[in-house]
C-alpha cells in the first residue's frame, strides 16, 4: 500500500518511525514549512535521514497542492498532527482518503485544546479519536476511538505524553490495518452530543483563589506545562506548576505556610500546596522562590 505521512513534531515522527519499522511503503512525507530560527521539525529530520521525499507546501488550498497530492498516487494519507487546513479535494486524492488523529473522544472537545479542557473541567476520563476529516472543525466520521483515565493528580503533560501520545501511535497503525482489510468504519458524529472549545488561553489559566481548591487544582493540572496557571504576587505574574491539594483553611489567596515542601495557599474551600513556580525564565522550587522574593505566611496572592 502506498502511504503519504502528513504531520509534524514528535507525534508525526513517532508515527513515521513505526511505519518504517513495519516496512510500510512511504511514498511521501508532508510537513509544515520551516520557520526561520527554529529547529528542523522532527518529522522532516527523520524523513531526510531515511532518504524519503519531503514536501512542505505553505498552503494546501491551491491547485498546485492538489496536483502534488495526486502525483503521489497514494492509497491513503495518514494525518499525524496536522495544523494546516487540508481541503476535501486534497484529502480525497488518495484511493482510500485520509484519516487523522485527534486527542479527545469526539464529538466531545472538538478544537485545538482538547487535552486541556477535560482536565480543567474535572473529567476523570478522556481518550483519542482517529477520524476521516471533513471541512468542519474535527467533525468528520469516526474510524476508531480509545479511552483512558485522567488520574486525580495527572497534568496535561502526564495525560498526553504517558497516555494519548503512545496510544495514538498504536491507534494510527491499527487504523491503517483496518483500511488495508477494507474494514475501516465511517461513523457519523452526533455533534449535538459534543462540544467545540477554542484555545485554552492564558485568561483561562488565571487562578481565582476564591474558587474551591479542587477547581483550582484542576486548572493548574490542565495548564501544566502549557500555558502555565498563574497568579499575582506583588503585582507581578507568578506561574504555578507542580502542586497538590490540601485541606488547610484561611482567607482565599492567603499564604498559610512556607516549608521545604512548598508554599501553602488558602482557597475558597481547602488549600493548594505549590511546589514549583516560575517568575522569570526558569522554573524553581516554590520554597526557593519564597526565599528570594520574600514571600511569607500572611502574604496574599492574586493582587
């Protein structure tokens, strides 16, 4: 089977690695254009190491891009982490079309921050979907889905790198096998049962200390490592990363204790033990930041 791999970054590279290990016939690798001053994309780097042809159109909305995809005479296009919009004519150029990875259980959490939002909302389960993309936003028919738990202390980084990333690579290969066998379904999504959510932005990651500690902790986990939950200390932004739930009480935002374990801050209900923060370029233990900045018990965060 003639395969086009379209993607970028570490996930695209991991999918290509697995395909090459299996001896699949990769006829082309497509990735985003290079950015001046930025490292070479990992997918492109691997493709060039293996002597595979690499193509980097700035847009897939042109006649030239359509002609390029048709020239591959591919049976299928595997879309592993694709950020550029790919129109229907290009997606359908391969014999069996194109299938794509999305890190949520579609139709839930359609959109670009589909890992952040379920964590932020307190969900205990998420998953991934391999689907046949259409011109909507993550709205195409479903090929395959896999579920995973969100542990009570797991962060965005934990859920993606330990679960959705490796599961996703496996799911892409499983989907390819279904396509080869002529058994790949196209299950229409019921969008009324789902949700579209835009970017999980800096404003969404601001800590409101009047909220219950459980809700704050969910926001911190959802933003770790990106974009980073944040609060104010002395009018300056302080990003909050590794943390833990606590049961101590006090006026919301008040620093209750500074110890070797970190900085304990009162919330609306309960407290948060902050273990690691960033005020400038580097992340540091919260106790180290407290010593350097003069943060002490009785101080109030959030202003």
